[in-house]
């Protein structure tokens, strides 16, 4: 959902003055929004801050302190105003763009891709298989390895119905398999819980005896 920025603490002296003026211009007589005191209080805080910012040019230390206090007040009033804008716009991009406020940056989310360099190797102990994948470029929540036991019948066509083992890293040893019997294996990088797993190609191999 689209939103406007509501935190202004990191804006520089001139930046926050311009941000406030832009919001005041965009929201004055804007039929998309109705305010009680938020807009008026932001106008008053901006006017007071701009006056005190101009006084800083003299280099007076007390003027700097007064300006900093006025800036904090303006930051607070802007935050309240921006929050009201978000509540009323309900994610409507056109309304938000007309507010004069900066749109908040939406964190990018990268969906997991097919695992790279999926390997299935015999471990040193009978019935154990060492599975591994390359570490992904995009941060993930570990790896899911899937396998099927032929003794249970035909391999399900849907890999999501196989046995699955999750590990926080990128390699895992599967134990207790029947030696010298071909078992199918696959792997997927783990993303968010609501995302479907994207499986690698199936590798079939027999555990050693």
C-alpha cells in the first residue's frame, strides 16, 4: 500500500522547511483531505521555524538552540499531518501525490529464485546423504530440502508432498535412508512463509551401503 513519509527527523534545516511548505501548498484547499487542526498547526510551526532559522545566520549560539527546538516542533507537527494524510488517502496514489508530501519508500522484496549448484552426495555413514546448495545472493531464511522414500510407494508428482527438512544454512545431511535404493531429492531456498517454494531440478541417487 502506498503511503507518504511520516518521519522527518533526518531532514536537514533547509530540507524540512521546504518539506513543510510543499505539504502546506499541496493540502491547502485540497478536497481530498479534511483536517481539524493538523494543517493549521503545521503552518504555524513552519512559520515560526523559518523565522528562527533566518536568525541563525548571525551565529548566535542561543539562536541555534531556539532554532533546534522549533525544528523538533515542526517535525512533530509534520508527522501528525502526514499520518492524517495516510489515514484519509487509504493508499490512493493519486491523492497521496497531490498532498505535497514525499512518498515513503517501499522496501524491496526479492522473491527466491531456483537454487543453484544443488548437490546430492553419499555421506560416510550407510543410509546418509549430504545435500547442499550454493549460498544465494539474496538474503533468505535458509534452505528446504525434500526427498521421498520409495518404500512408501510411488513418488508424489508434487514435490511439496514429499518429506521436507528445513535448515538455516545451505547444507544438510539426510539420515536413515535405505542403502542402494534410488531416492529422489530436491531443494528450494526458503523465503517468506506466504511464498511458494521454487524447487530445483530433481536429483535421484542411491545412499551408499
